[in-house]
């Protein structure tokens, strides 16, 4: 059965963090019809999904939360195993928060949902600049999956990655230029799940460095 394609519509993958929020601002600037999807995959902190909900509500956007249980079953790492310690990877090693195949599952799931609504544009905040070693965040992977999704579902998907080659500071500047910097106050980044944020975990440090380099004040509170 053919699905009507709505070229001016987009589905944004939203984690509640600053990168996906910037992607949402980018999509709102570019498309008339924007919908949001988040994944509840057993991540350490529900506060991330709460942030995503708050932002979608604030913008009056339709927001779908899809539960994905398989990572809890299949992997043992700091993001979904809540007793494991969060640590930065040593040289050349992946950080303990790496979940194999996460973006393959997220993007494929998002595509299935998007196609039902006739949405060809899928927007994700993956980035290979602050590259933590995640192979499914690379441009090469995204292009490859894009082809696979088109073939596998016979639908003209286009995966957009507006942050792929930006630094964290450039990401802050982008959302500022799009006039949506105020959304940053609803975002959650801290791996420790703290609000006010801890300011010390790898995620907080990267966020703070980005704002500092952009010369902009981070609107969230820190301990
Ligand atoms: Zn933190």
C-alpha cells in the first residue's frame, strides 16, 4: 500500500538533551509540520524523557514516547545498567555509556513510525565532531542506513544530521541564531541525573565547555 508523502514534514528524535533540542529548533525553522519521538530504553534517568516532554508541550508539538526494552536484556553498560559506573573511555576505548547499535534501533524505529504518518524527513542530533568513538554516530553510517531504510521500506526517507560536523560551541551558536536558546533551560544533560546538574560528569563538562566557548550563559542551574 502506498503511503502519501508529506514533503514538508519532519520527525525529530528527541532525548531531552541539548543536541536534540537544537535539532528540533532547526526542524521547526525548516518544516511546517514537526513531530517528536523519544525512546524510553531503560536509561538511567527518567528526567531525560521528562525534559523532552516539557519541551514538546512548551512548543505544542505532538510527542510520542516509544518503549524499547531490548537493550536492558542484551547489554551491560552504564547507561542502562544502573549499578555500572559512568566513566570516560581511555584512549581509543569507548566510554562505559556506549550501547551497541542504539542509533540503528532508534532510527529504524523512528522510520517505521514516520512512514505511517507520511513523514520522509527524520532529524537526529548525532555528531562525529566531539566523537566519543560511537560508530553509529558517524556520517558514513547515517548515509548507509538512509539507503537501507529507503530500500527496506520503499519510502523516500531523508535522515538529516544538522550537528554532524559542528562543535558543541557551534551547536550553542546554532540554536541561538535560530532564536530558540530559551529552550535550553528545559534540557537535561547530566549523566548523574542531577537537577541542578552536577557540573562534573563527562556530559556536564562537555556541555559547559560548549557554552563557554560560544560565549553564552548556560540557562540551567549547576550545583
Ligand atoms: Zn553532570
